[in-house]
C-alpha cells in the first residue's frame, strides 16, 4: 500500500459519498457538489490512465481545494454565525464562494451582512438587502424571507407563510427553513403542533449530516417544552460554540416554559443590555409576552414524542461519551495509542520502521516462528508498523472506534476486547498461512485490533437496536455494514494487505463484543 493508491481510494470514496449525500438531501439544491465531484472523479480517472504514478496526488489536490476547503469553511461560517459574529462569517463566506460559487454560496455573504446590519440596529438597510433575494422557489430566497420575519419578530406571519407557500417536499429538502418553522411554532405557543412537525419530518432530521443543525432543532423543542436539563446538555455539547448570551437566552426560555418565572426573569434581565439589538428585542418579547408553560398544553402524544427525542439524544451521548454535562475521556484508547507511538519510536531508533530485519527482531508475526515456540510474536506484532502511513491509518481507526467502544463497554472490557482481537487475528493469520490458504508470511500492525473494534461496535449497535429500537442504532449499524463492505473491497484490491487478518479481527471483535456487552448490560 502506497500513498498514491490510498489517495485515489480516498478521493473516489469522498466524491461518491458527496454525490450520494447531495442527491439524497436535494439534488436540485446541491447540483454544484454533484458536478464538482464528477469533475474530480473524471480527472482522477484520466490521470490514473495517463500518469498512474501521480493520479492520487492530482485528484487529491483537486479534492482538497474544491471539496475539503469549502466544507471546512462552511463549518467555520456556521460556527461564527452561532457566535453572532456575522461580519466575520460574511467575509469568510465570500472567500468560500470563490471556490464554490453555486448552491447559494454567492448570495450567502450578503445574507450574513444583512444579519450584521440588523444586529447593529440598521433594520431598514438589512431589509433592503433581504428584499432583493426574496423567493419561495430557492433556498436562498426562502432564507431571506424567513430572516425578514425573524428580524421583526413576526413569528405568527412566518408560520402562516410556511403553511401557505411551502410544500412538504420543499420542507424535506430545506433543513434551515424546517428548523425555523419549528422555532416559529414554539414562539407562537403551538407546542403540540411543533412536536407533530418533528414526528412528521423525523426521517428528514435524520438525514441532516451537520449535527449542529439537527441539535438546533432539538434545542428549540426542549427549550419551549421546559426541558432545562436537555437544553444544558445541548449547549455544552455540539452547540457549545454559541455565545454566552445566546446560551443564557435559551436556558431562560426553558426555565420560563417550565414555570420557573422568577429564575427566567433574572436570566433575561442579565442579558437585556447586550449590544445585539436582535437579542434585545427577543428578550423584551420574552419579558412582556412569556412563552406558554409547557405542562399546561402538552398532550400525551406530544409527551411521548418528546420522550422519544430524549431517548435518541441519550443514545447518541452514550456512543460519544457525553453522558453528562462533562464529557468522559477515553483513557484506555489514549493509552494504547501512546504505546503504539512509543513502539514506533523504538522501531525508528533501532534500525527503521521499514527495515524487515529490524521488524523481525522486534516481534513481527512469522507463522513458522510462532509454531516453533515464539508465541510472544502474536502479541508483539500488533504494536509494530511498517512505515508512518501504516501507523497513522491504524491510529486514526483506533481513535475513532476505540472511543466509541470504550464509552459503550467500559475500560476493563475494552482492554480485554482489544487484546483478544489482536491475538485472535494473529492466530488466524498463522493458521491460514500454515494451511496454505493465505500468502501472508510476515505481518505487523494493529489493523486486526482496529477491525476488532469495528466488529465490537457493530455488536453494540445490534444489541442496542434489539433492546430499544432506536433510530440512531439502526442508522449507525447500516453505516458500519457499508464500511465493512468498503474495507473488504479495499483489502482485495490493495497489495500487501492482510485480508485474513482484517476479517478475523472483525469476526473475533464481533463475537467477543456480543459476549462482553451482554455481560455489561446485565450488570448496568
């Protein structure tokens, strides 16, 4: 496996994934991403035919410039907007529009500038900008209309506009407008209608790749339903970048909806002198026209929907370690990564990480040596790596999946699972090699351990889905199955990759994960 081959795979997978996500969410609204992905795939394919040695580099450069950079910039724009730094967000959006001048990005800097003007009290000038883009036919036009209503706090009119002008098909493809509609229903006191809309478009919310956008919808629901604890979790989680003023505003809204009027009033008064005139108006509205007390209007059906949203969020928190306000740290995962880095440093010092004789002396897996009595190689080989790229890929996989499994299973069982996968995969390679079913006569790397973690996470998701039928478990399980299929294809098309080691690690991890997770669940 070399860097060029890896880059070709990375570019192709990323572009295909980008096209699929764009098409599934809204092909019409994301046609720019589809065209760019097809262009990069085409250039990479032509390069692979004409200059195969540099095809990965050519495709990788285009991928970084036209897909990675705009996506990173988009996240930063969202982050700046969440912090109410609309001026900086507008400038960054202008730069991104140079790399991606379609899908609404040419207009986005002006929309952000309008928000900055409204923030500073220049409502007339902001409205003039937004008026230029008003249209119910495009995402940009709908965003302009919704922003106009929000600036003037005309939530009742916003609800009527959505209901009269936008179809269900449009709402399913425009996540931002759907979020705004949820808030408008909450602002007007129609909490049952808000929860019914969530239930109706629940699968649409699942398609939102940006967790911040999805959790913003949850924030509106929990705040207007008086769920202060859930609001606190969201604002300390994926929405932590929101300004302190915004956080206080939504916590106070949740307290007000929970009937804690005195606490809510104190919180609102603490931010009433903010320099942001939009927030000043919102605070004044809360003080003069409090939100409805949730307990007095929520129906049993609405309470069931609210409970289901909470369960889904708790499941997500369990997978990423944020079971409380303060996230846990994957100590065992960090420890094992540290061990691998130390061993790699030792490899380099003693003769090089690509020196086969050096790797042999340090404990590389050689099946004939193992059956001759050097059983320690089954363990040692899992900490050795052939070159920095090999190490980096395995450590990335260990970091991503190690945290998920450690959080779901606990530290002791995680350690047991990891080393069982290591020894189990190395034993399988040894057995298959000696029987003539595998050509692997020399193996190093933590790949079998990482695939063991993938298998264990699949087991965790399967058991969670069987017990609770949560959507996130089913969705994540489908993602894991897709990942495994792609890994198998990669193994079979890439030289010097141990298909037996990866597959056996996956199977061992899945089986051991089932046993350990059942045991852990029984005790907890």
